[in-house]
């Protein structure tokens, strides 16, 4: 009976760990300099290094204030004279930074889905993973891409543009969304290679699926196929595109746990 109670207590701790938000899910002020304030019960109180900013808390920096918030390797940096709120959707991995004015720099993790957004009075920037800088004041808002790609929407006209490294977009009251800067040769090449890689990967996946169907007739059976394959790996240091020829695709039989697929590739790897 005593062992059962211990097991129940352990199970309760595991459930709590999964259901309650952890410190890693909160935004923490890891770097702070000068005057940084937070609005608590309609009063401005000092924010200190190590403080956790609760959801929707308004934060403002003074003329000499700077602060960096971090969560799970993602960062939000506020320069002087900046005011924001950070919202996290309940039950979803999606963060929205509402920027009233000032300058905000965001470094977002690379993920397969768009999960980070900065909203200003005039534009919204949504990303899967990148580094970008957003500036906003009473008259206009702008965004500059430092790494990756940023989808920008003019909140008035609802026009959308996709920015690459080195490009910027700006809009304001009564103004149309304008795009500036040129895509570097390396960035343009990387984008083309990524598009080709995605097409090749899709074709390779279709071939593997067909091979899997052929090899799914019994335990231990195998299917074989060939064709082009490509993969894209994106990290903080850059992107690697592998393009090559599939020399064999071996698909193990279904044992109730899915297919085991072994792909051998002979080809080229590009560091972007």
C-alpha cells in the first residue's frame, strides 16, 4: 500500500510538470542597463535583472535603458525609449510582441511553423526563425532583416511581402508599404537552392512512400526505389543544402510501429 501511494505521488508530480508552465517557458530579463520599468497595478515600478515578465505585462525603457528578455534561446532586445507587451497563446507555441514605440530586435528559433510575431500600429512581422529589427513611432514603422526571412503585412492595406536578408519594409499613416534593399547574391542563391531542395525532397518522399507500399506486404519485406533527393538543414550558423541521387531506398516491413526507411544518397552538399 505504501508503494502504491509513492507511485501515485510520483505520477502527480509528472502530471504537474507537464501541465504547469516551467521557468523555461517564461520571459526573463537576463541583461539590463539603465532605467527599465514595468506596469504593475497601474503603477510603474523598476524591472530588475532576473525578473520574470508575466504575460501581457507592459515594459518600458527610459532614454538610457536597455533590456534583453530570453526564453529557450529566443531573445527580445529593447533599445532606449521603447515600450512593448509580450503575449503567449495558451496551449500554443506562438509569441506576439506588441510594440507601441521604439526599437526591438528579435532572435527567434528556427522552427517548421511560424511562431513569432511583432505587431506595431502600422505593420506586423511574422517569422519561423530569424533575426530582425523593428522600429516604430507615431508616424511610421519599419523592419530590417538580419537573418532568415520575415513575412510583413501592412495592417492598413493588408498587403503582404516576404523579406530576405538585407531587405527592409516601411509603412506609416496614409503611406503605402515600401520595400528597400537588395537581396545579396548568397541569399538569393540560398533561396533558389532551398526551393529546388524542397521540390526534390517532395519527390523523394513520394518515391519512398511508393516503395513503402510495395514493401508492406509482409514482415521483413523490402521496397526499392531511386531518384533525386535533397535536404535542408538550418542552424544559427547558416544553412546546409544536400542535393544528390538516391542510389537505394530500403523500406522495412510494418511491425506496428511504422516503416523503417534507409536512404543512401550520392551527391553534393552546399554550405550556404
